[in-house]
C-alpha cells in the first residue's frame, strides 16, 4: 500500500493525475494492464512470463471486440469463444485459460478497491463490469485436460524408441559427425523422462547436484534419488519440490555414464551446474527436447500423438502394472490427488486380465 492507504495498483497511482491525456481511452486501458500487473506481482508473486501472457490475452480480446474494457459485455465473450473454437480450433484447456485471464482482469478493474469504476465513470460516463460468468465459460472439472488421444507408450514402443536414440549416438560416432555428443545427451534425457516420470520442464532444469544417495538403495550409488526442484506450479505458487526415488537401475546407470563420460566433454561443463548442456554452453530447453523426440518418433513411424510427456504417462502405467502401490507412484510423480494419477494410468490388457484372474480365483475360493 502507498499514498493515502491506496494500493500501488489503484487507478489514482497508476495514472498520471493532473495531466491531460492526449488519447485517454488508450492511456486508461494501458494503465489498467499495468495496475493489474502490479497487483499480480505484489500480492500473488506471479512470474513475469505468466503476467505477460495474461496481459496478451486481454489485449487480443480487446482487439477482437474493437472496444475498451468499460465497453465490454458478456456477448463479446460468446462471440470470441465462437471464433476461437470454430475458426482457430483452440483446445478446451486453452479456452479455459483465456477465460480465466479475462475473468481475473475484470475482477481487478471492477473492484472498488482499485478505483477503476470511479475513474471510468468520471472520464467516459460508464464503468467496467464482469463479463465472464458460469453460464458462458468452461468449467475446470478435471486435473488433466490434454488431448483424449494422448496415451502411454507401450513397453515395446519405449524399447524401440530408446534403442533408436542409442543407435543415433553410434551412427554419429561412426560417421565422424559433430552431433554425437548431443545425441548421447538426448538419449539420456529420454531415459530420465521415463525412468523417473519427470516432466520436460522439470528435466530441463535439472542440475548435476540434484542426484542423491539413498541409504536404502546403496547399489545405486549417488543416483538413488532425484531432487526435482522445478515441479509444476499451481495457482500462482512457487515451483513444487519433491524427491523421486530411483526404481529403474538401468536408468540410474545411464545417468551415471552420461555424467562421467559425456558431460565433461562440453567446454563449459566446469562452469555451470546444469545437467543437460548445449554446444553453445547453455541449458537444454524444453522445445529442443520436444523437437528431438518428434524427429525420432517420425523416423520410426510411431503414432504422431506421442509426445515426450507420454514417457511420464508410461512411467506411471508400468509402475502400476509391475505392482507398485498407487500411493507410492502418486508421490513419486508429484500428483496432489490420486485421481490425477489414475488419469495418467493406461494399463495393458494383459495386466487387466491378470488382475481379473486373481479376483475371480479369490471369489471362487471363498465360495467353496
């Protein structure tokens, strides 16, 4: 709070008081967006990228309506949603994100606390209203809103994919190509995505110091557990941390091999803690992981619905199939609710038949 008990996101402290605005509509709209950014930075501690993305949504909506916030109506939302769905083919999760940004912006500019209704009445003879309601927006009913076509990779697909990734290292070395080190790195990245069930962002942000010994698994050395420091954020919170225990010894061996034999070959290896490095000395980015995965997937002729996140789905599914307690798997991958883990699970027909047989045999034994 500043001034006479006002928030620094209030109209009176964002606009230049006592100054005649040459283009008042544009100036007030820009000031609204700036005040909203201050409110999100100060009260909610949101990241700059998140704030920028939300502001972009509001600007696009304004451009579509060709109107200012104090002129918007619920009908404008209906029209924009029709355009996004029918013409741009936006996914439901994207639509919900856009609507959420609009709703929060309208909550800010209609709150008496920030004085925008009064400011607009004095300047334009009208005031902004909330335009997003239950009856014209999408409800967030599930934790996972990805494509319904998204599925785990089968064990055969994963084996084929990882074998192909390893083969690209051998091929580059044999041909004397420069990309051998990057291929080595990427093959290990894919093993981590599957072996520990991590997300692409989590994997990209890993450091070499994130691996720890697990006293209950001394045979894995310093790779018995993985400290994930950049887990998925929720509702403006900071990244959620978790410790994921190593359950696939072959994956731990692959990471050790990469850290001991491949990573030191990068010129900047001793100057940065980043686990995955690029030839230019930077940290491997999510988009680079996704592009390499797509390249290998298409070369193998695998289903195009498969993306790197499917390796995380596969980790969950295969752990459940192999008898791991669902509660353990839930904590391993950082899900807050068992229902989310269930959405990630796509057990095979063989697993279902095995479970059916056990249940049926138990029932028959009780009946005898």
